[in-house]
C-alpha cells in the first residue's frame, strides 16, 4: 500500500478554506490529488491527454478558495484529514467525475472552470508501463464507470470507509454511490486483493511520466507548409499544438486499420520487442508440475511449427496491426490492442488445412489462423516495422463473434478472448480448429485423461477421446445452436495425479476459444451447512444437467467462463403431485458480470425433460458467491386441473409473503397456495438475519 495512506472518515468536503490553507494543502498532497483525478478520468481520453487533464483538474480547483486571514501552514505540519485537504479532494473528485457525466451547455463553465490543459508541444507524456498484473487492473478499470474508479481510489489509496466513500460520491453528484462502492469492492479483490499495491505503482502515477516525440514526419510536413505563407504558418502552429499526435491508442490503431496498413508512426522499442518472434516466451515442458500457479502461463509451446519464424512473425505482425483483409473477432469485453511485452507461445502447427498460432499475453488468448496453402493478402505478407501503439485505453468494442477460423482457405483471421485468472479447469483446453465435424482442442499439459459424454444421456457411459502426441484432440461434436436440442456433447477431463488426485470435471463448447467449466451445487440438507459448487460428474449432477443443458444455447459467444447448476430448494407439490426442484443456473463471464436463469423442474418421466424458466436476470450477483440468497415463484396446474401459486427460497429464507391477486404467507422456504391462473403477484421473503428479499425477475 502507498505510504501516504492514512485511514480517515473525514470524507465530506467541509467548509471552503482560505486560499493560503488550500494552497499549502495542494502543494503538500499534489501527487495524491493528481493520482485520484487520473484514476477517475475516462481512459478513452488516451494516456497523454489523461495525464494533462489530471494535472489541470487539480491545478484549477484552487481559484475557488476564498482569500482568508489564515496563514499558510508549513506543509509538514498538516495531516491528510485536514479540512483544507478534504475540501480539495472533494473538488478534484467532482471535477474529474464531470468528464463522464452529460452536462448542459449552460452549466459547463460553472462545473468545469478554467480547464485549459498545461501546454506541451512536441511531446507525448504517459506513465511508465509495469507488469501484467498492472495491465490487468488497468483493463478492468476501463470496463467500469468513473464513480466506481473513484470509489476504488478512495477506498484503497485514501483508506476511507465504505460509508465515507458513499458520502463523498453523493456530495459529488453521483446518482448511485452504493453501486459504485460495490463495483469498487469487486475491483479491490483484483489479483488476490493486491489492487491497492498495484494502484500505487508507476503505471498509475501521472506525476512520474515518460516522454516520446509526436509524429515527426507530420511535423516536418507541417513545417514545409508553414514556409509558404504567414497564414499557413499560423494555422500549422495551431495544429501542431492541438492536433498532432493525440497519440491515443484507439486513434493510432483505428487509423492503421482504416488505411489497410500494418504501418503507423515510428514504433516504440517496447512494441518492437513484443512483436519480435525471437523473444516469444516458452514455458519448460514440466513447468506445470513444479508450480502452484496452474494456468496458461505454464503451457509449453507445442505443434509442428513452433520454430517456423516466418509464421510466428506473420502472426505477431498481424496482431500488431491487422489490415482490412484480416478477419478480427473478440469475445465481449476483450481488448484487441497489440501486446505490451513478448507474449507466450502455446501452439503453432497445421491443422485441418490451416496454419494456427495460439499466443497468451497474460490476460488474453490470441488465435491467428491463415490458409495452409494458397496466396496471402499483401497486408499479411508485407514486411516492415510494426505500428506504434500503447496498450488500449478503455474497453474494447464488442465485435461480432465468429465461429473460429475457416479451415483450409479463406482469409487470415485473428481471434481474441479473455483468459485472466484462469485456473486448473478454465485453462484446461483451447479450441484450435472448428470444422463441420466439430471442434478440436489443445489440452493443457496436466490433463491425463479425456473422454466425451452427452449431457442429455446421463445414464450413458463416457467414451474415450483420442489425443495426439501434441495434445490435440479428435473432433468433438459441437452442441446444436438452433433447431431441436437432441444432444449436448461435453468433454470429461481428468487432471494428472502429479497436481491433484482423482479430479475429473466437465467442460462444454459455448463458441469461445476456451470451453466453459460446468459445476453443480446440491440442494440444502437438513441442518447441514451451506454447500458450495462441486464438479458435475456424479449422478445427481448429471441428472440435473440433463434437464438444463439445452438452456445453454442462449450463452453462446458471450464470453462465459463457468456455469453452475444450483438446486436451491426442493418442494412437495399439492395433491400428491410429487417433489419439484428449483434450480438457479448461473453463468459467470471472464469479464465479471454474471447471468442467471431460474427453472422450476416438476417431476417428469423423462430424465431430460426441460424445466420451466420462471425468471432471468443479467449483471447480477445472485446465485453466486456474493449473492447466496434467492426467491422465485411460478404458477402450477395440479393433476386435478387446479391452479396454484408456488414459491421457493434458498436455505436462509424464513418467511415468504405474497401480495396482489393472491395474499398468503408461509413461515418456511416454500409456499403453495390456490391462486387464479392470471393476475399480478409480488413475492418477498425474510431472511435468518432479519433482512428482506424480493423475488428475482
């Protein structure tokens, strides 16, 4: 944690200080205030402009102070909780937040007074790039809004309590401070709770910057134009100050792609290293067996073309700047910027008529594929320097998901997928080829056994899956994406006993490079503690997934990391209708947000009979580690033709109430009452700890 952190709940801005006190506090704590502004400002500004805007934001809060009789104190005598510092922090926060808030034109001058940037001509400024952990946190910050970024900085850098942060954000005009704090808490857990330490590094320090020249060629051209007439010279001067080189990465990369060229301005030394095939990272063959970090970072390089420098060079150069002839796709929330350091080579070889290269940069899996034979587009064959860029500032656009490279022929392709915080199961396989026969996977080096099974045939035994010496499987049929759902193939994988004993698990293809991990949480037991997710390999799990598998079709191409089936309640039905199950299926994505689907599964004679979907929700914590309470309801027709309102809650529900067209209550985790077929009903519940709960959906 940074040395300046001193926890305090003095979050309010307090009375406006005298200008002398404000100036003394600003000088003493200037780096802290600028870092707060930098983290809050939108990453889409680009790092150069964000650095300048952060400094301008802090410098321009001072004129708002009133000239008073107080004398400026010696900086060393002040404390971070002083009223002057608290007032400055509040003003900086308010000003930085306005950059992502729509502001009426008549209020711009009042909200953003004197926001002219410090003058920097001929140079681009940006903080020094650090390691992959800092890059991962930077990418995570770019996916959330300004209040969440500000809340994270206030929590982990300023040491404020949750209540203090909410008060500061509310005072700054944030509409939903609680949501911002919740998002900040999730970000604070980044990299095992080291977010505070990472935010204190040079990666996020706008007071310690590196410099690079702007586009020298454009500056020379403007100089020659300036010699024509005085008017042109003046125009060129204005352009040189304001336009050249907004060196934001989006502008550089977008410009390169729009021009159909692999060239940009002079490439940086860091990017040149990152795109040098001779510097590709390669893990030792047995690294996975001698480390506690089991993920893509310990995959060795495999395939018949790992030493094909020409192929690797093409793959890296296309990653550095794909031309118009290259098909690019990315899973939602995945950046497409070039690497910031040499990536790791996972695979290079020929497969199903295509040359495929798999790379890993610590956060993303990148798959390059080109026709094994035939001409390549000029933009791919062309030699030359890589374009200049810095890592992407801001979330990547959600591009249309493509079903992998077309084998044998077609144009080159580049596919991006997130892979941060992968583990033994989510880093177990990667799709390297897709054909009409199915997908072929490269298995992790710790996979000792592989088979396939059909989720819609829970009683059928698994069938062995052949794997080549390079670790590539035979084709695994893809689940049906439309029409009738008659089969749902999955891979049953078993880890080597060198890292874990008798550990088997299931993964399924949802159209992304990495298959999704399937788990199961059994129903609550009488008096037993809460149960966590477990592998979906035992009979109860297979029977549950047999009734849920076809619902997975709605998750294709959405960047799903893992899916859990949680039987949160079981309910005896009226009129001896048997015993029904309430199941919440939660899909967790690589980028964080989760999506749930709640099903009511009545007794059925066929083990694969799908349940009735009674509720859906997106971007929710429900049914997960941080959302362990749930309530849902539906109407059910009994064998005699009578209609009932049914409701069920998770294990901590002590009372369920229904109001509306039906008024009823039950001091239990389930409720069943006669009800009309139609009519609005609102369900709520009370929890063991005294809290309330509303029905999902």
